[in-house]
C-alpha cells in the first residue's frame, strides 16, 4: 500500500518534471511541411520538453526572439539570422537541415521554364514572357530567397506581371493557383498543399535554391525568463542521430523533403 | 413628520426657447383640498403642474416647499397626461416606487397586492403593463403614484380618453384619496368632473392664472368674462 | 462546389466522431469569447446606460469616439496588445503573451465599443420613454441605469450577441497575441486560417461550418432563455 503510494508519488513528480514547456518561433513553411507533427512528439518523449510552436514569417519570428517572447527560433534566412546573432539577440546560429525551393506554375508552362538550365534562366524566361508571378512579399525567408534569386538574375521585380501578395506560403499558393501564376515555394509546402488544381513543379534542383534552416536560441543574458536550459537541450536533440533519422526519413508523396546537415 | 405643504410659488416663470410658457405665477397651496386646474388646450396646465412638481426648472421666481427640496421630492407623486408604463408586469410596476425607496421585495409585493385590490387590478397583476387598456393603465398609474402614500398628488387629466364608467371609477378613487388626506392638484377638461371634485379652481389662460378661487363661487359666478365663456363652452382666445 | 460538399462532409465527420482536437479548440473558442464577452458586458452595458441617462459636456464626443472604435481593425488591436504584453513591452513581466488571457484582452478591446454602443442606443430610446417617470419618482442615477438595464434586457441581449458574433469570428488579433499554439491557444478561427494556408479547404470549411453552427446555437439558446418574441414587444 505504502509502496503503491510512493510509486504514484514518484510517477506524479516525474510527470510534472517532464512538463517543461518552451516557445519556439518557426516559419510558416516549416509548419506547413508537416515535419513538426513528426518531431514534436518525439522531442517531448526524449527530452520532456513540450514545445509551443508560434508559426509566423521569418521577419516576425526574429522580432519575437528579439523581444524575448520566444525562447528560440527556427528560420531560414541566413543574412537576417547572422544580423540577429551579431546584434546579440541570439547566442549563436546552428544549421540543422535544408530543403529546397521549387518554381511552381500552370501545367502548360507559358514561359517555358521547364527547359531552363538554371534558376537565373528560369526567372529570365518568366520576366520575358511577362507571365504573372506571385511573390510572398512578406519579408519571410522564402521571400528573401526569392528576391536574392531575382537579384542574381539581374531582373528588377517590377511590372504588372509581378504580384507581391504580402501573405504566408499557403495564401500565396492559393493566390497563384487562382491566377494561374508562377510562384516560388519551398518543396515541403507545395507537396503538402491540398489545392494544386493543375499546377505543378516546373523548375527545381539548382543549388542556388537550397533553403538552409538554422536554430537560434535567444540570448538569455537579455531576459531573465528565457528558458536557456530547455533551448540548449532542444538544440542537442535537433542535431542528434535520432533527429537525423527522422528528418531524412520524412516523406510526403514519396519524396524526401528535408536533408539533415547539422555539424556535430 | 413635518408637512411639506404648503407649497408657495412666487413669481414662478417657465421659459422655453425664449418663449414664456408659464407665469409669472404667485400661488399658495394649503394642506388640504382638491385644486382643479382648468383652461383651454395649450394654456399651460401641464406645464404648471410639471413646474410645481419640479420636473421643469423655473427661469425666474421660486417654487418653495415648507421642507428641504430633497425631502419634498419624496412626498410627491405625479400621474402623467400620457401614462408611462414600465415594460414589466403590472405587479412589478406597482412594486417599483417602493423598491426604489429600498423596501424589501416581500414588503413591496404585499403592499402592491393590497393596492391592486383597491384599484381593481388584481386580475391583471401578471400581465405586461404596456398591454393594459387605457382605463386599466390609468388605474395602474394612479395606484403606482399612490403606493408611496404621498402628501400631494399631481394628476394631469387622469380621465382623458376614458369612457363614462371608467371615468367614474377613477373619480371615485381620486375622491377617496383626497378624503384620506392626500392633497390633490389635478388638470382636467371635464367641467362636470371639476365641479364634482374641486375645492378650489385655477383658471389658466396664456400661461397665467387668469382667475382662481373656491370652486363653489367660481362655478356659481365666475369673475372674468373669459372664465364665464370657458364654462359656457365657448372658444376662449 | 466539390470543396463545399467536402467541407460539409468533413464537418459532419468531425462532429459524429467527436474529434478530440475539434472539441478542444471549440471549447477554447467558447471559453475565450464568453469570458471576453462577460467582461465587455460588465463594462459596456452600464457604460451605455450611463451615457443614456447622463448629460455632460463631452457626451457627444464620447459617443462619437465609441462609435468610431467599433471600426477598429482587429489586427491593429492585436498589434497594440502584443506590444504591451511582449516581454520587452510595458506589461511584459506579466508573461501573458501567447496565452488565452492575452486573447481575451484583445477581444475585450475589440467588442466593448460595439456592446456599449448598441446598449446605449437601446437604452437611450427607453430613457426617452422613462425619463419623466423616473425623475418624478426621484430615482438616483444608479437606479435609473439599473432600471434601463433591466427593462431593455431584450435589446441588450442583441448587443451581447453582436459582441459574441464579432469575437467568436475574429482571427487577426488573436492570431498575433495568442500565437495559434497547438494545444494552448489554437481556437476555431486560427485553425481555419491555418488550414486555409495549408490548402486543406475541406477541413477549413468544416471548421467554418462548425463555427457558424456554434454561433447559431448560442443565439437560439439565448433567445430561448430570454423568451424574446414570446410575450409581446416589451
Ligand atoms: N418643451 C417645450 N418647448 C416649447 N414649447 C413648449 C414646451 N412644452 C410645452 N410647450 C408649449 O407650452 C404651451 C403649454 O403647454 P401645456 O402642455 O402646458 O398645455 P396644456 O394646458 O396642458 O394643454 P392640453 O390641454 O392640450 O394638455 C403649449 O403651447 C406648448 O406647445
Ligand atoms: Mg396638458
């Protein structure tokens, strides 16, 4: 009887000890990929950390980190991340994995980008054809990657055909589908997207379109309440072999979405 | 208990938008009696009653009670020319003035039921007050005004638009109230009613007291030609 | 058309299977909105009554401001509440950001002007009926307001339902201050936004249908409880 009570007391205390929570700001594209649904339960089981995901654009994610409203961020926009670390908002930046961007367009491919040799050429063909192109236009990682590609191609992003919608990935995809426009999306969001309606991936595979995700724990020296311990344990888990297997093994429509590339 | 009456008006004047509606009026209302205010439409009967009751502030002059205004307010009641029904049951309407004065629910209900009995309202206690007929509504308004046992009751044409039977019923209630010692000030267009109830008469014309005096002498021999014409049913300009 | 049917089917499926997540976010939606509504009514209804019976110099300005605040964009409210509740904001120490409490705060700000304004209009009309009687009976200002609140209760129900409708369907502000955290701050509207973003229109629509059903049930239920339209017009 007493042993049973002790056991249950132990069990209860173990239960409450494992109920540590931390807030992680992630980008819409990461959440939409569905990978979070695989990782979070495993993280909770392995580390006892319940992660509360705040799903926002990269810009807002970094703002939340800067304000101390989340304990860590997982985003994909290298330049902004480095500035974030340089400003002392995060202790460091840890690369975890990458996925890639693809260009989606209507099945009949009016600009003929499927035959393009690289991303620069693909974008040039869209601009030349004045084919409608939907841009996130929301200062997100995807948006920044898109702008970098246009910049590399030396094409100004202006004109009637270029339509920044100022919205998340899903909303931008919905808009592109509605207009029959081209759009740059991360592969994960596209594969998971339920409203494809005749659109498909027309260009992919250029290394310039790789999309590096990095983990940034918010600097605990900035705010007292930052859960630095949990953030560090989460980082350890994210770079572990367990994470590698889960990330590389995640498939949507039989395709691998993410490639683990953290350095241990 | 110090009586709030007599009520004294000295040079009391009511103005609206630059127009003088009433006055100047000099008048004293003693502790007992039934004062009936008569006069043509628009002569200022309602305005005079409202001014006495304190619903309208005087522009000039003074409306003075024998006690502090705050106490005097508690001793008066008013029945409006167009009765106002609270959107509640008849019972709740009757209880309302007592509840405002802090009576308990049980106390208020007991007194409401008692007065409803006297005013022949018992059958419709649960009925929504706005659904009452005109005569029933007047009885309710009167009962609700009297439930606080006021020292003075102002009644503005309490029998307007009622048929003969209903008028008699209200008159009997008013006469009973006056007999029980409540000071009555009442406006009416019904000269028969004025003769039956009045102890004093105020004859208003163009917002001024044109003639006033004991009912007996006024009705027997009005002093002014206008009052005589009015009593004869002629049109008085 | 296909999406609409799929949405209906999805809504039906979630309801008959008593989907655990659906129940959780529905209850959270109700809890957040009803709490916000209760507080809004506690503030807005007496405020409306007070504005109806009280004449003061800035009254018209206050009423005009209140009516303008009805149009306040929820996203702006969300942003301002975020800036206050953020750890780096003035109320950051409370640690309320990304909690249901933060969502309640935002909703209170969004719906109180609406509740107060409709309440004011209803009680202003009633006050013009009651004015002489209540003055004659020497009712105190508090008693006047309470009388109006009681006798205008049917119209005040409309005010509360309008507030409920606006709050339960609101997404912009609570997305910002609540964060749409699964299991903590996700409610029907933020879940709908999320599923729309994922392109899962059937699920989004299914949730939307449940949201509408919820609003209808609350409206019917409260009308029934108040027995409106049954005992004449008052
Ligand atoms: N608030 C007001 N503003 C302007 N004029 C008013 C106001 N109230 C009353 N009056 C005017 O004052 C005059 C007297 O009105 P009052 O209601 O006292 O008359 P009355 O003798 O009661 O008439 P009736 O026999 O028709 O009831 C009327 O000409 C009326 O139009
Ligand atoms: Mg009159």
